[in-house]
C-alpha cells in the first residue's frame, strides 16, 4: 500500500449507551486494518442527538476502548460541527436535491400500507416534489414543519466492496432518505458523509446491514465532493445459536465483561477471528492480531459470538500469563500467596477472580469434605504429615500414607484432595500443600476448620 493509499478509518459510536461486543467488533476491525497498513484510526463521537447523548457515556466508551487497547490517533465530536452540516444542507438545497416534505408519520404509514396492498414496494412517492410554493406556504401556515429528503437519482449505484465484491443498489427501489427532521435536527446520514469527506476517510468498515444505506450515501458523497471512500461491509454478529444478540447486549457490554474479569485480549482475540478463516484461539498480543489481519480472510456467513468460547480463550490466555503481568490486579483482589500461588493455580483458572477463590481455599479457615468411611483414613494421614512441608513433600507423604493404609489409586488420592481443598479437582497438590502449610493441612484432615 503506497503513501497515497495509507488508510484513514473511523469508529463512530453514539454516546447514548454502553459499548458492547457488536460495536467493539466494528472498532477492532477498523483499528486492526489501520495498524496493519500504517494508517490513522479516528474516534468520532456521533453526538448529534443532544437529548440522549451524555458525557458519562462518552467517558465510558473512551475508557472501554482504552482498556481494550484500541487507542485512537485523532478524535472529534459531531456536536462541534453543526455549521459544516448546515452548509452542506444548503448546498444540496441550492442544487435542488434536498427538498422539503410535510407528511406526518401517520400519513407516511398509511401510504406504505396502501402500497403493500397494491403489491408495490413501500417507497416514498415523492408527492412533496409536486407541491407549489403556495401549497408549501399553506401547509406551513397550518403549523406543519418540513422534514428534508435527499432526491436519489433512480439509477443503479455500483461499487466494489472490499469484503462482498461488486455491489449494486437500485436507487429507484428505496425511498429518498430523510436527512433533516422536522425539528431541524440531523439524522445520521448527512453528518456522517460530511465528516467522512472532511476527515478524508479512505475506508468505511461496518456491518452488512448498511449495504443498502451505502447506495444512498454514495450519491450524497458525489453530490457534495469528489471524495468517495472504499466500503467494507462485514458479516453481522450473532449468538452461538445463530440468533441476533440485541436482547443480550446489555450483559455483553465492556463494563459487564470487565466486572466478570474477562481479559481485554481475550475479547479482541475472539472478535478479531470469528467470521474469518483463521482458527479461533487466544492470541498472545495485539501485535499478532494486527499481523494476521486481512479482509481476504473474512467470510460471508454471520460471525458467531459464543460466550463459552470467550471463557475458554480467557482461560488459555491466563494459563500463559506471568505473575508480573497480573501482580497489581491480584493485589487489588486481596489474593494472598503471591507468585507461588499464581504459578500453582493459573493453569486451573478461567478468570482472574478464580485466583481469589483458590487463595481463600488455601488460606481461609474451612473444614474439608470427608466422607464417613474416610474419617479414620484421613486422621491416619494427618498423623503421617511432616511438621514442615514444601512443594516436594506431597509425593513422599502420599507414598507413606499408601504404605501404612494399603489404599491406592483414587481411593488414596481423592479423599485427601477433598479433605484439604473441598474439591474433586484442581491444580497439582504439591504446590497447594506447600502454600497451605502442615498445621492447616493436619487440621483439615482431622475434620477441623483450618
């Protein structure tokens, strides 16, 4: 890619809610493409909806992106650019392709229903274009406020989509889009086009639900400027069951996942690979995700987001994570045992918070689980426990218990694990015994809280 083709991409969230996996995937793909090609990643805050946009949501989405590692090179807010949008609207009005309409929502709904009954597509009939100046004055005198529609050409709009290949939208089959509401506020389309022109966006990377919109937007681009970005429409994100995620997005916000101790790299590893030909596995760094990124790997099938797969990736990342990388977070969780505990339990954690559970298991005051038929056996094992233990003590002690009691296999091992940890499975017992210490181990083997 030459210097002239260096990409400039944007992620454009609205600060009207929390950042969730759906829009994080869009941000991630834009970010990976920019970083792979030495480009610029722009964070655009789409806050033209002044009533619903809040500073708290904006601060939250910036915090989430930073937590994920998706840092931006430039940023701006649409609320600072209303003059540019008004100027663009005036140009379109002057050129006769942004025209006032006066139908109410109910009237438009009745029009669509009638068209369906007649077997016609529910496309705006352009009645407003036949209004005279006198007609418009009369409607306005009745208190009606105009909303403004962009007049589409009616011709096919064709482009080569980076993901989907050649695409054609017949603009005579879609309604002239409303760009300005009756209250004078802008809908998404016009500000987005104006911003993409002014920011010199080279690639618009977004979900395939925007394909039809792109047909109309391309004509708006052409009406305002010679600049036209490339388009890349990605397959949509669905749940593991193939259904949409819309009802569950609240539980899949970055704040919720962070509170569940999901690693940001696990989220990026999954979202960066679902829907591609690459294996869905934990990646050791964002650099690897950057290096592996390619639009050529993106398929056409919906990308399936599986929360169980996210947990699996999360665990595999932690299994390879050195203590120095988690020390501060473990300290914040009040996890005792330091590096020795982390190295002992990390291969058995799914989330970092699991380390706290193991810390409480090893250092808290608790009685183990001992079945009635194992009480005498565990008490005998306690008598054989050395006064001091280290991580090499488990094997010799187990051998001595086996020799004295005649037990072997699961009958030997499982009652001891249950008595000491209260669990049937977990990390290797040698390091756990060393962390627990002889005194606490003996108490638990004797059925006492220790």
